[in-house]
C-alpha cells in the first residue's frame, strides 16, 4: 500500500468477523472499481474534481498475517501509516469489524476525533456469538478504550435490549429512524471520522448487503447528512458491500457515490492546495 498527500482510497478485504453471511471480503474491490466506472465521473456534487486528489492506494497487505489478530493488527498499522503520511484515508471494506482497528490506528496518528456512524444496527454488542471482534461489536471496543471523543450513530432501527444498555453504559448517541422527523442538526466541535455501513440505506437503495433491514435512509438523505458535516474530516470507511447480493452493481455504484461525496467533504474541510473547485 502506497500513499501520498491527498485522499487515499484503501481496500480492506476482510470479512472473517461477519455473522449470518460472508461475502463482504469482495466488497473492497467492487466498491473501489465502481469509483472509476466510466458510467459516472469524478466530480463531486460540492464541486471538486477528484481526478486530481483521489489516489487508489491499493489494499491492506495481509501477507504473512496468519491469525485473525495479526490481520486486525495489520489493519491498525495501515491506518496509522496513512495518517502519519498526511493523506486523508477512505477505507473500503470488508465487514464492519475493521472500523475498530482503523480508528485505533488513525487515533494514534492524528489525535482525538469524533465519529459519525451510519448504520441500521448499533454494532455495540459486548460480544456477538462469543466474538469480541465481531462486526456487531466494533463500537463497544472503540468506546471502552476512549478512542473517540463522541460517537453519534445515525439510522438505527434494530436494537436489542443489550445494545440499549450498552448505549447508556458507553455514552453513545443514537438518531433512530423512528424519530427521523425530529432529528436535530448535527454539529461537531472536533474533527470527524465517518463510518458508513451501507445497510443504513433502505434495501430498496442498497440490496447488496448481508443484513436487509427495511425502513432505512434513502441515498439522498444520507448524502444530505454527509454534506452538512461542519468539521474537518480525518478519515472514513465504507463497509459491508456484499457483491453476491447486489443487483446489477447498484449497491457498488451507491458505495462509489458515498465515497466521492465523502472525499468532497474532506477537501472542503482541509482545503487541500491545488485541487480545483468549481465556482
């Protein structure tokens, strides 16, 4: 994996901590390939030409990392390295378990930040199926270790009693879909890391995920929230794309759209020199 200053798009092909269904391991390649699909262009809605800023830095190298713990440590090391390089990373998974090592590694490189988490699920189980590294548990690990200043989870619509107890114990803020009409405008006092699980979107907009949960956000609603972020972004991940469940590449192209607009907001927040923005 090679990075330089700008925005580094990095694949994290890992799904061994998935429950119910595997397949997100192929999502990293599918999502990144969709970004450069000739059916679209590299301009963002906010007026940035990403052809001058977005670099495909390749996937995390798992060669020689034979155990699950070693692979997760390789993810953390990759995040720390790109943070130290001065590039702004967008990681493409893979399942949601990768967010914990990504946040841990990036926190070591860039300091404190808040997290804006898009998801149908809170992903804050203490354990899921006996696995503390499950894709249903990353935000429990993040909050227990104080790796972010504030965690706001948007789009929640399937939460167990245990997860509701975890929310109170860990101090997590939820914006639940049943309350969407009264959601407050979000404002952040620290830089922001965005973790975007594609199942936050209604399955009508993103069928290519393992866990279909009706009643979610539209793509437009999600983009509106992203484009309203009022603080610099230090990084992001887009996870849980499962090409085996996709239809005609619709979810991959949705992931690419989210990636492009996240990149545009990164450029707005950091003011990278030499990147063209339309008037």
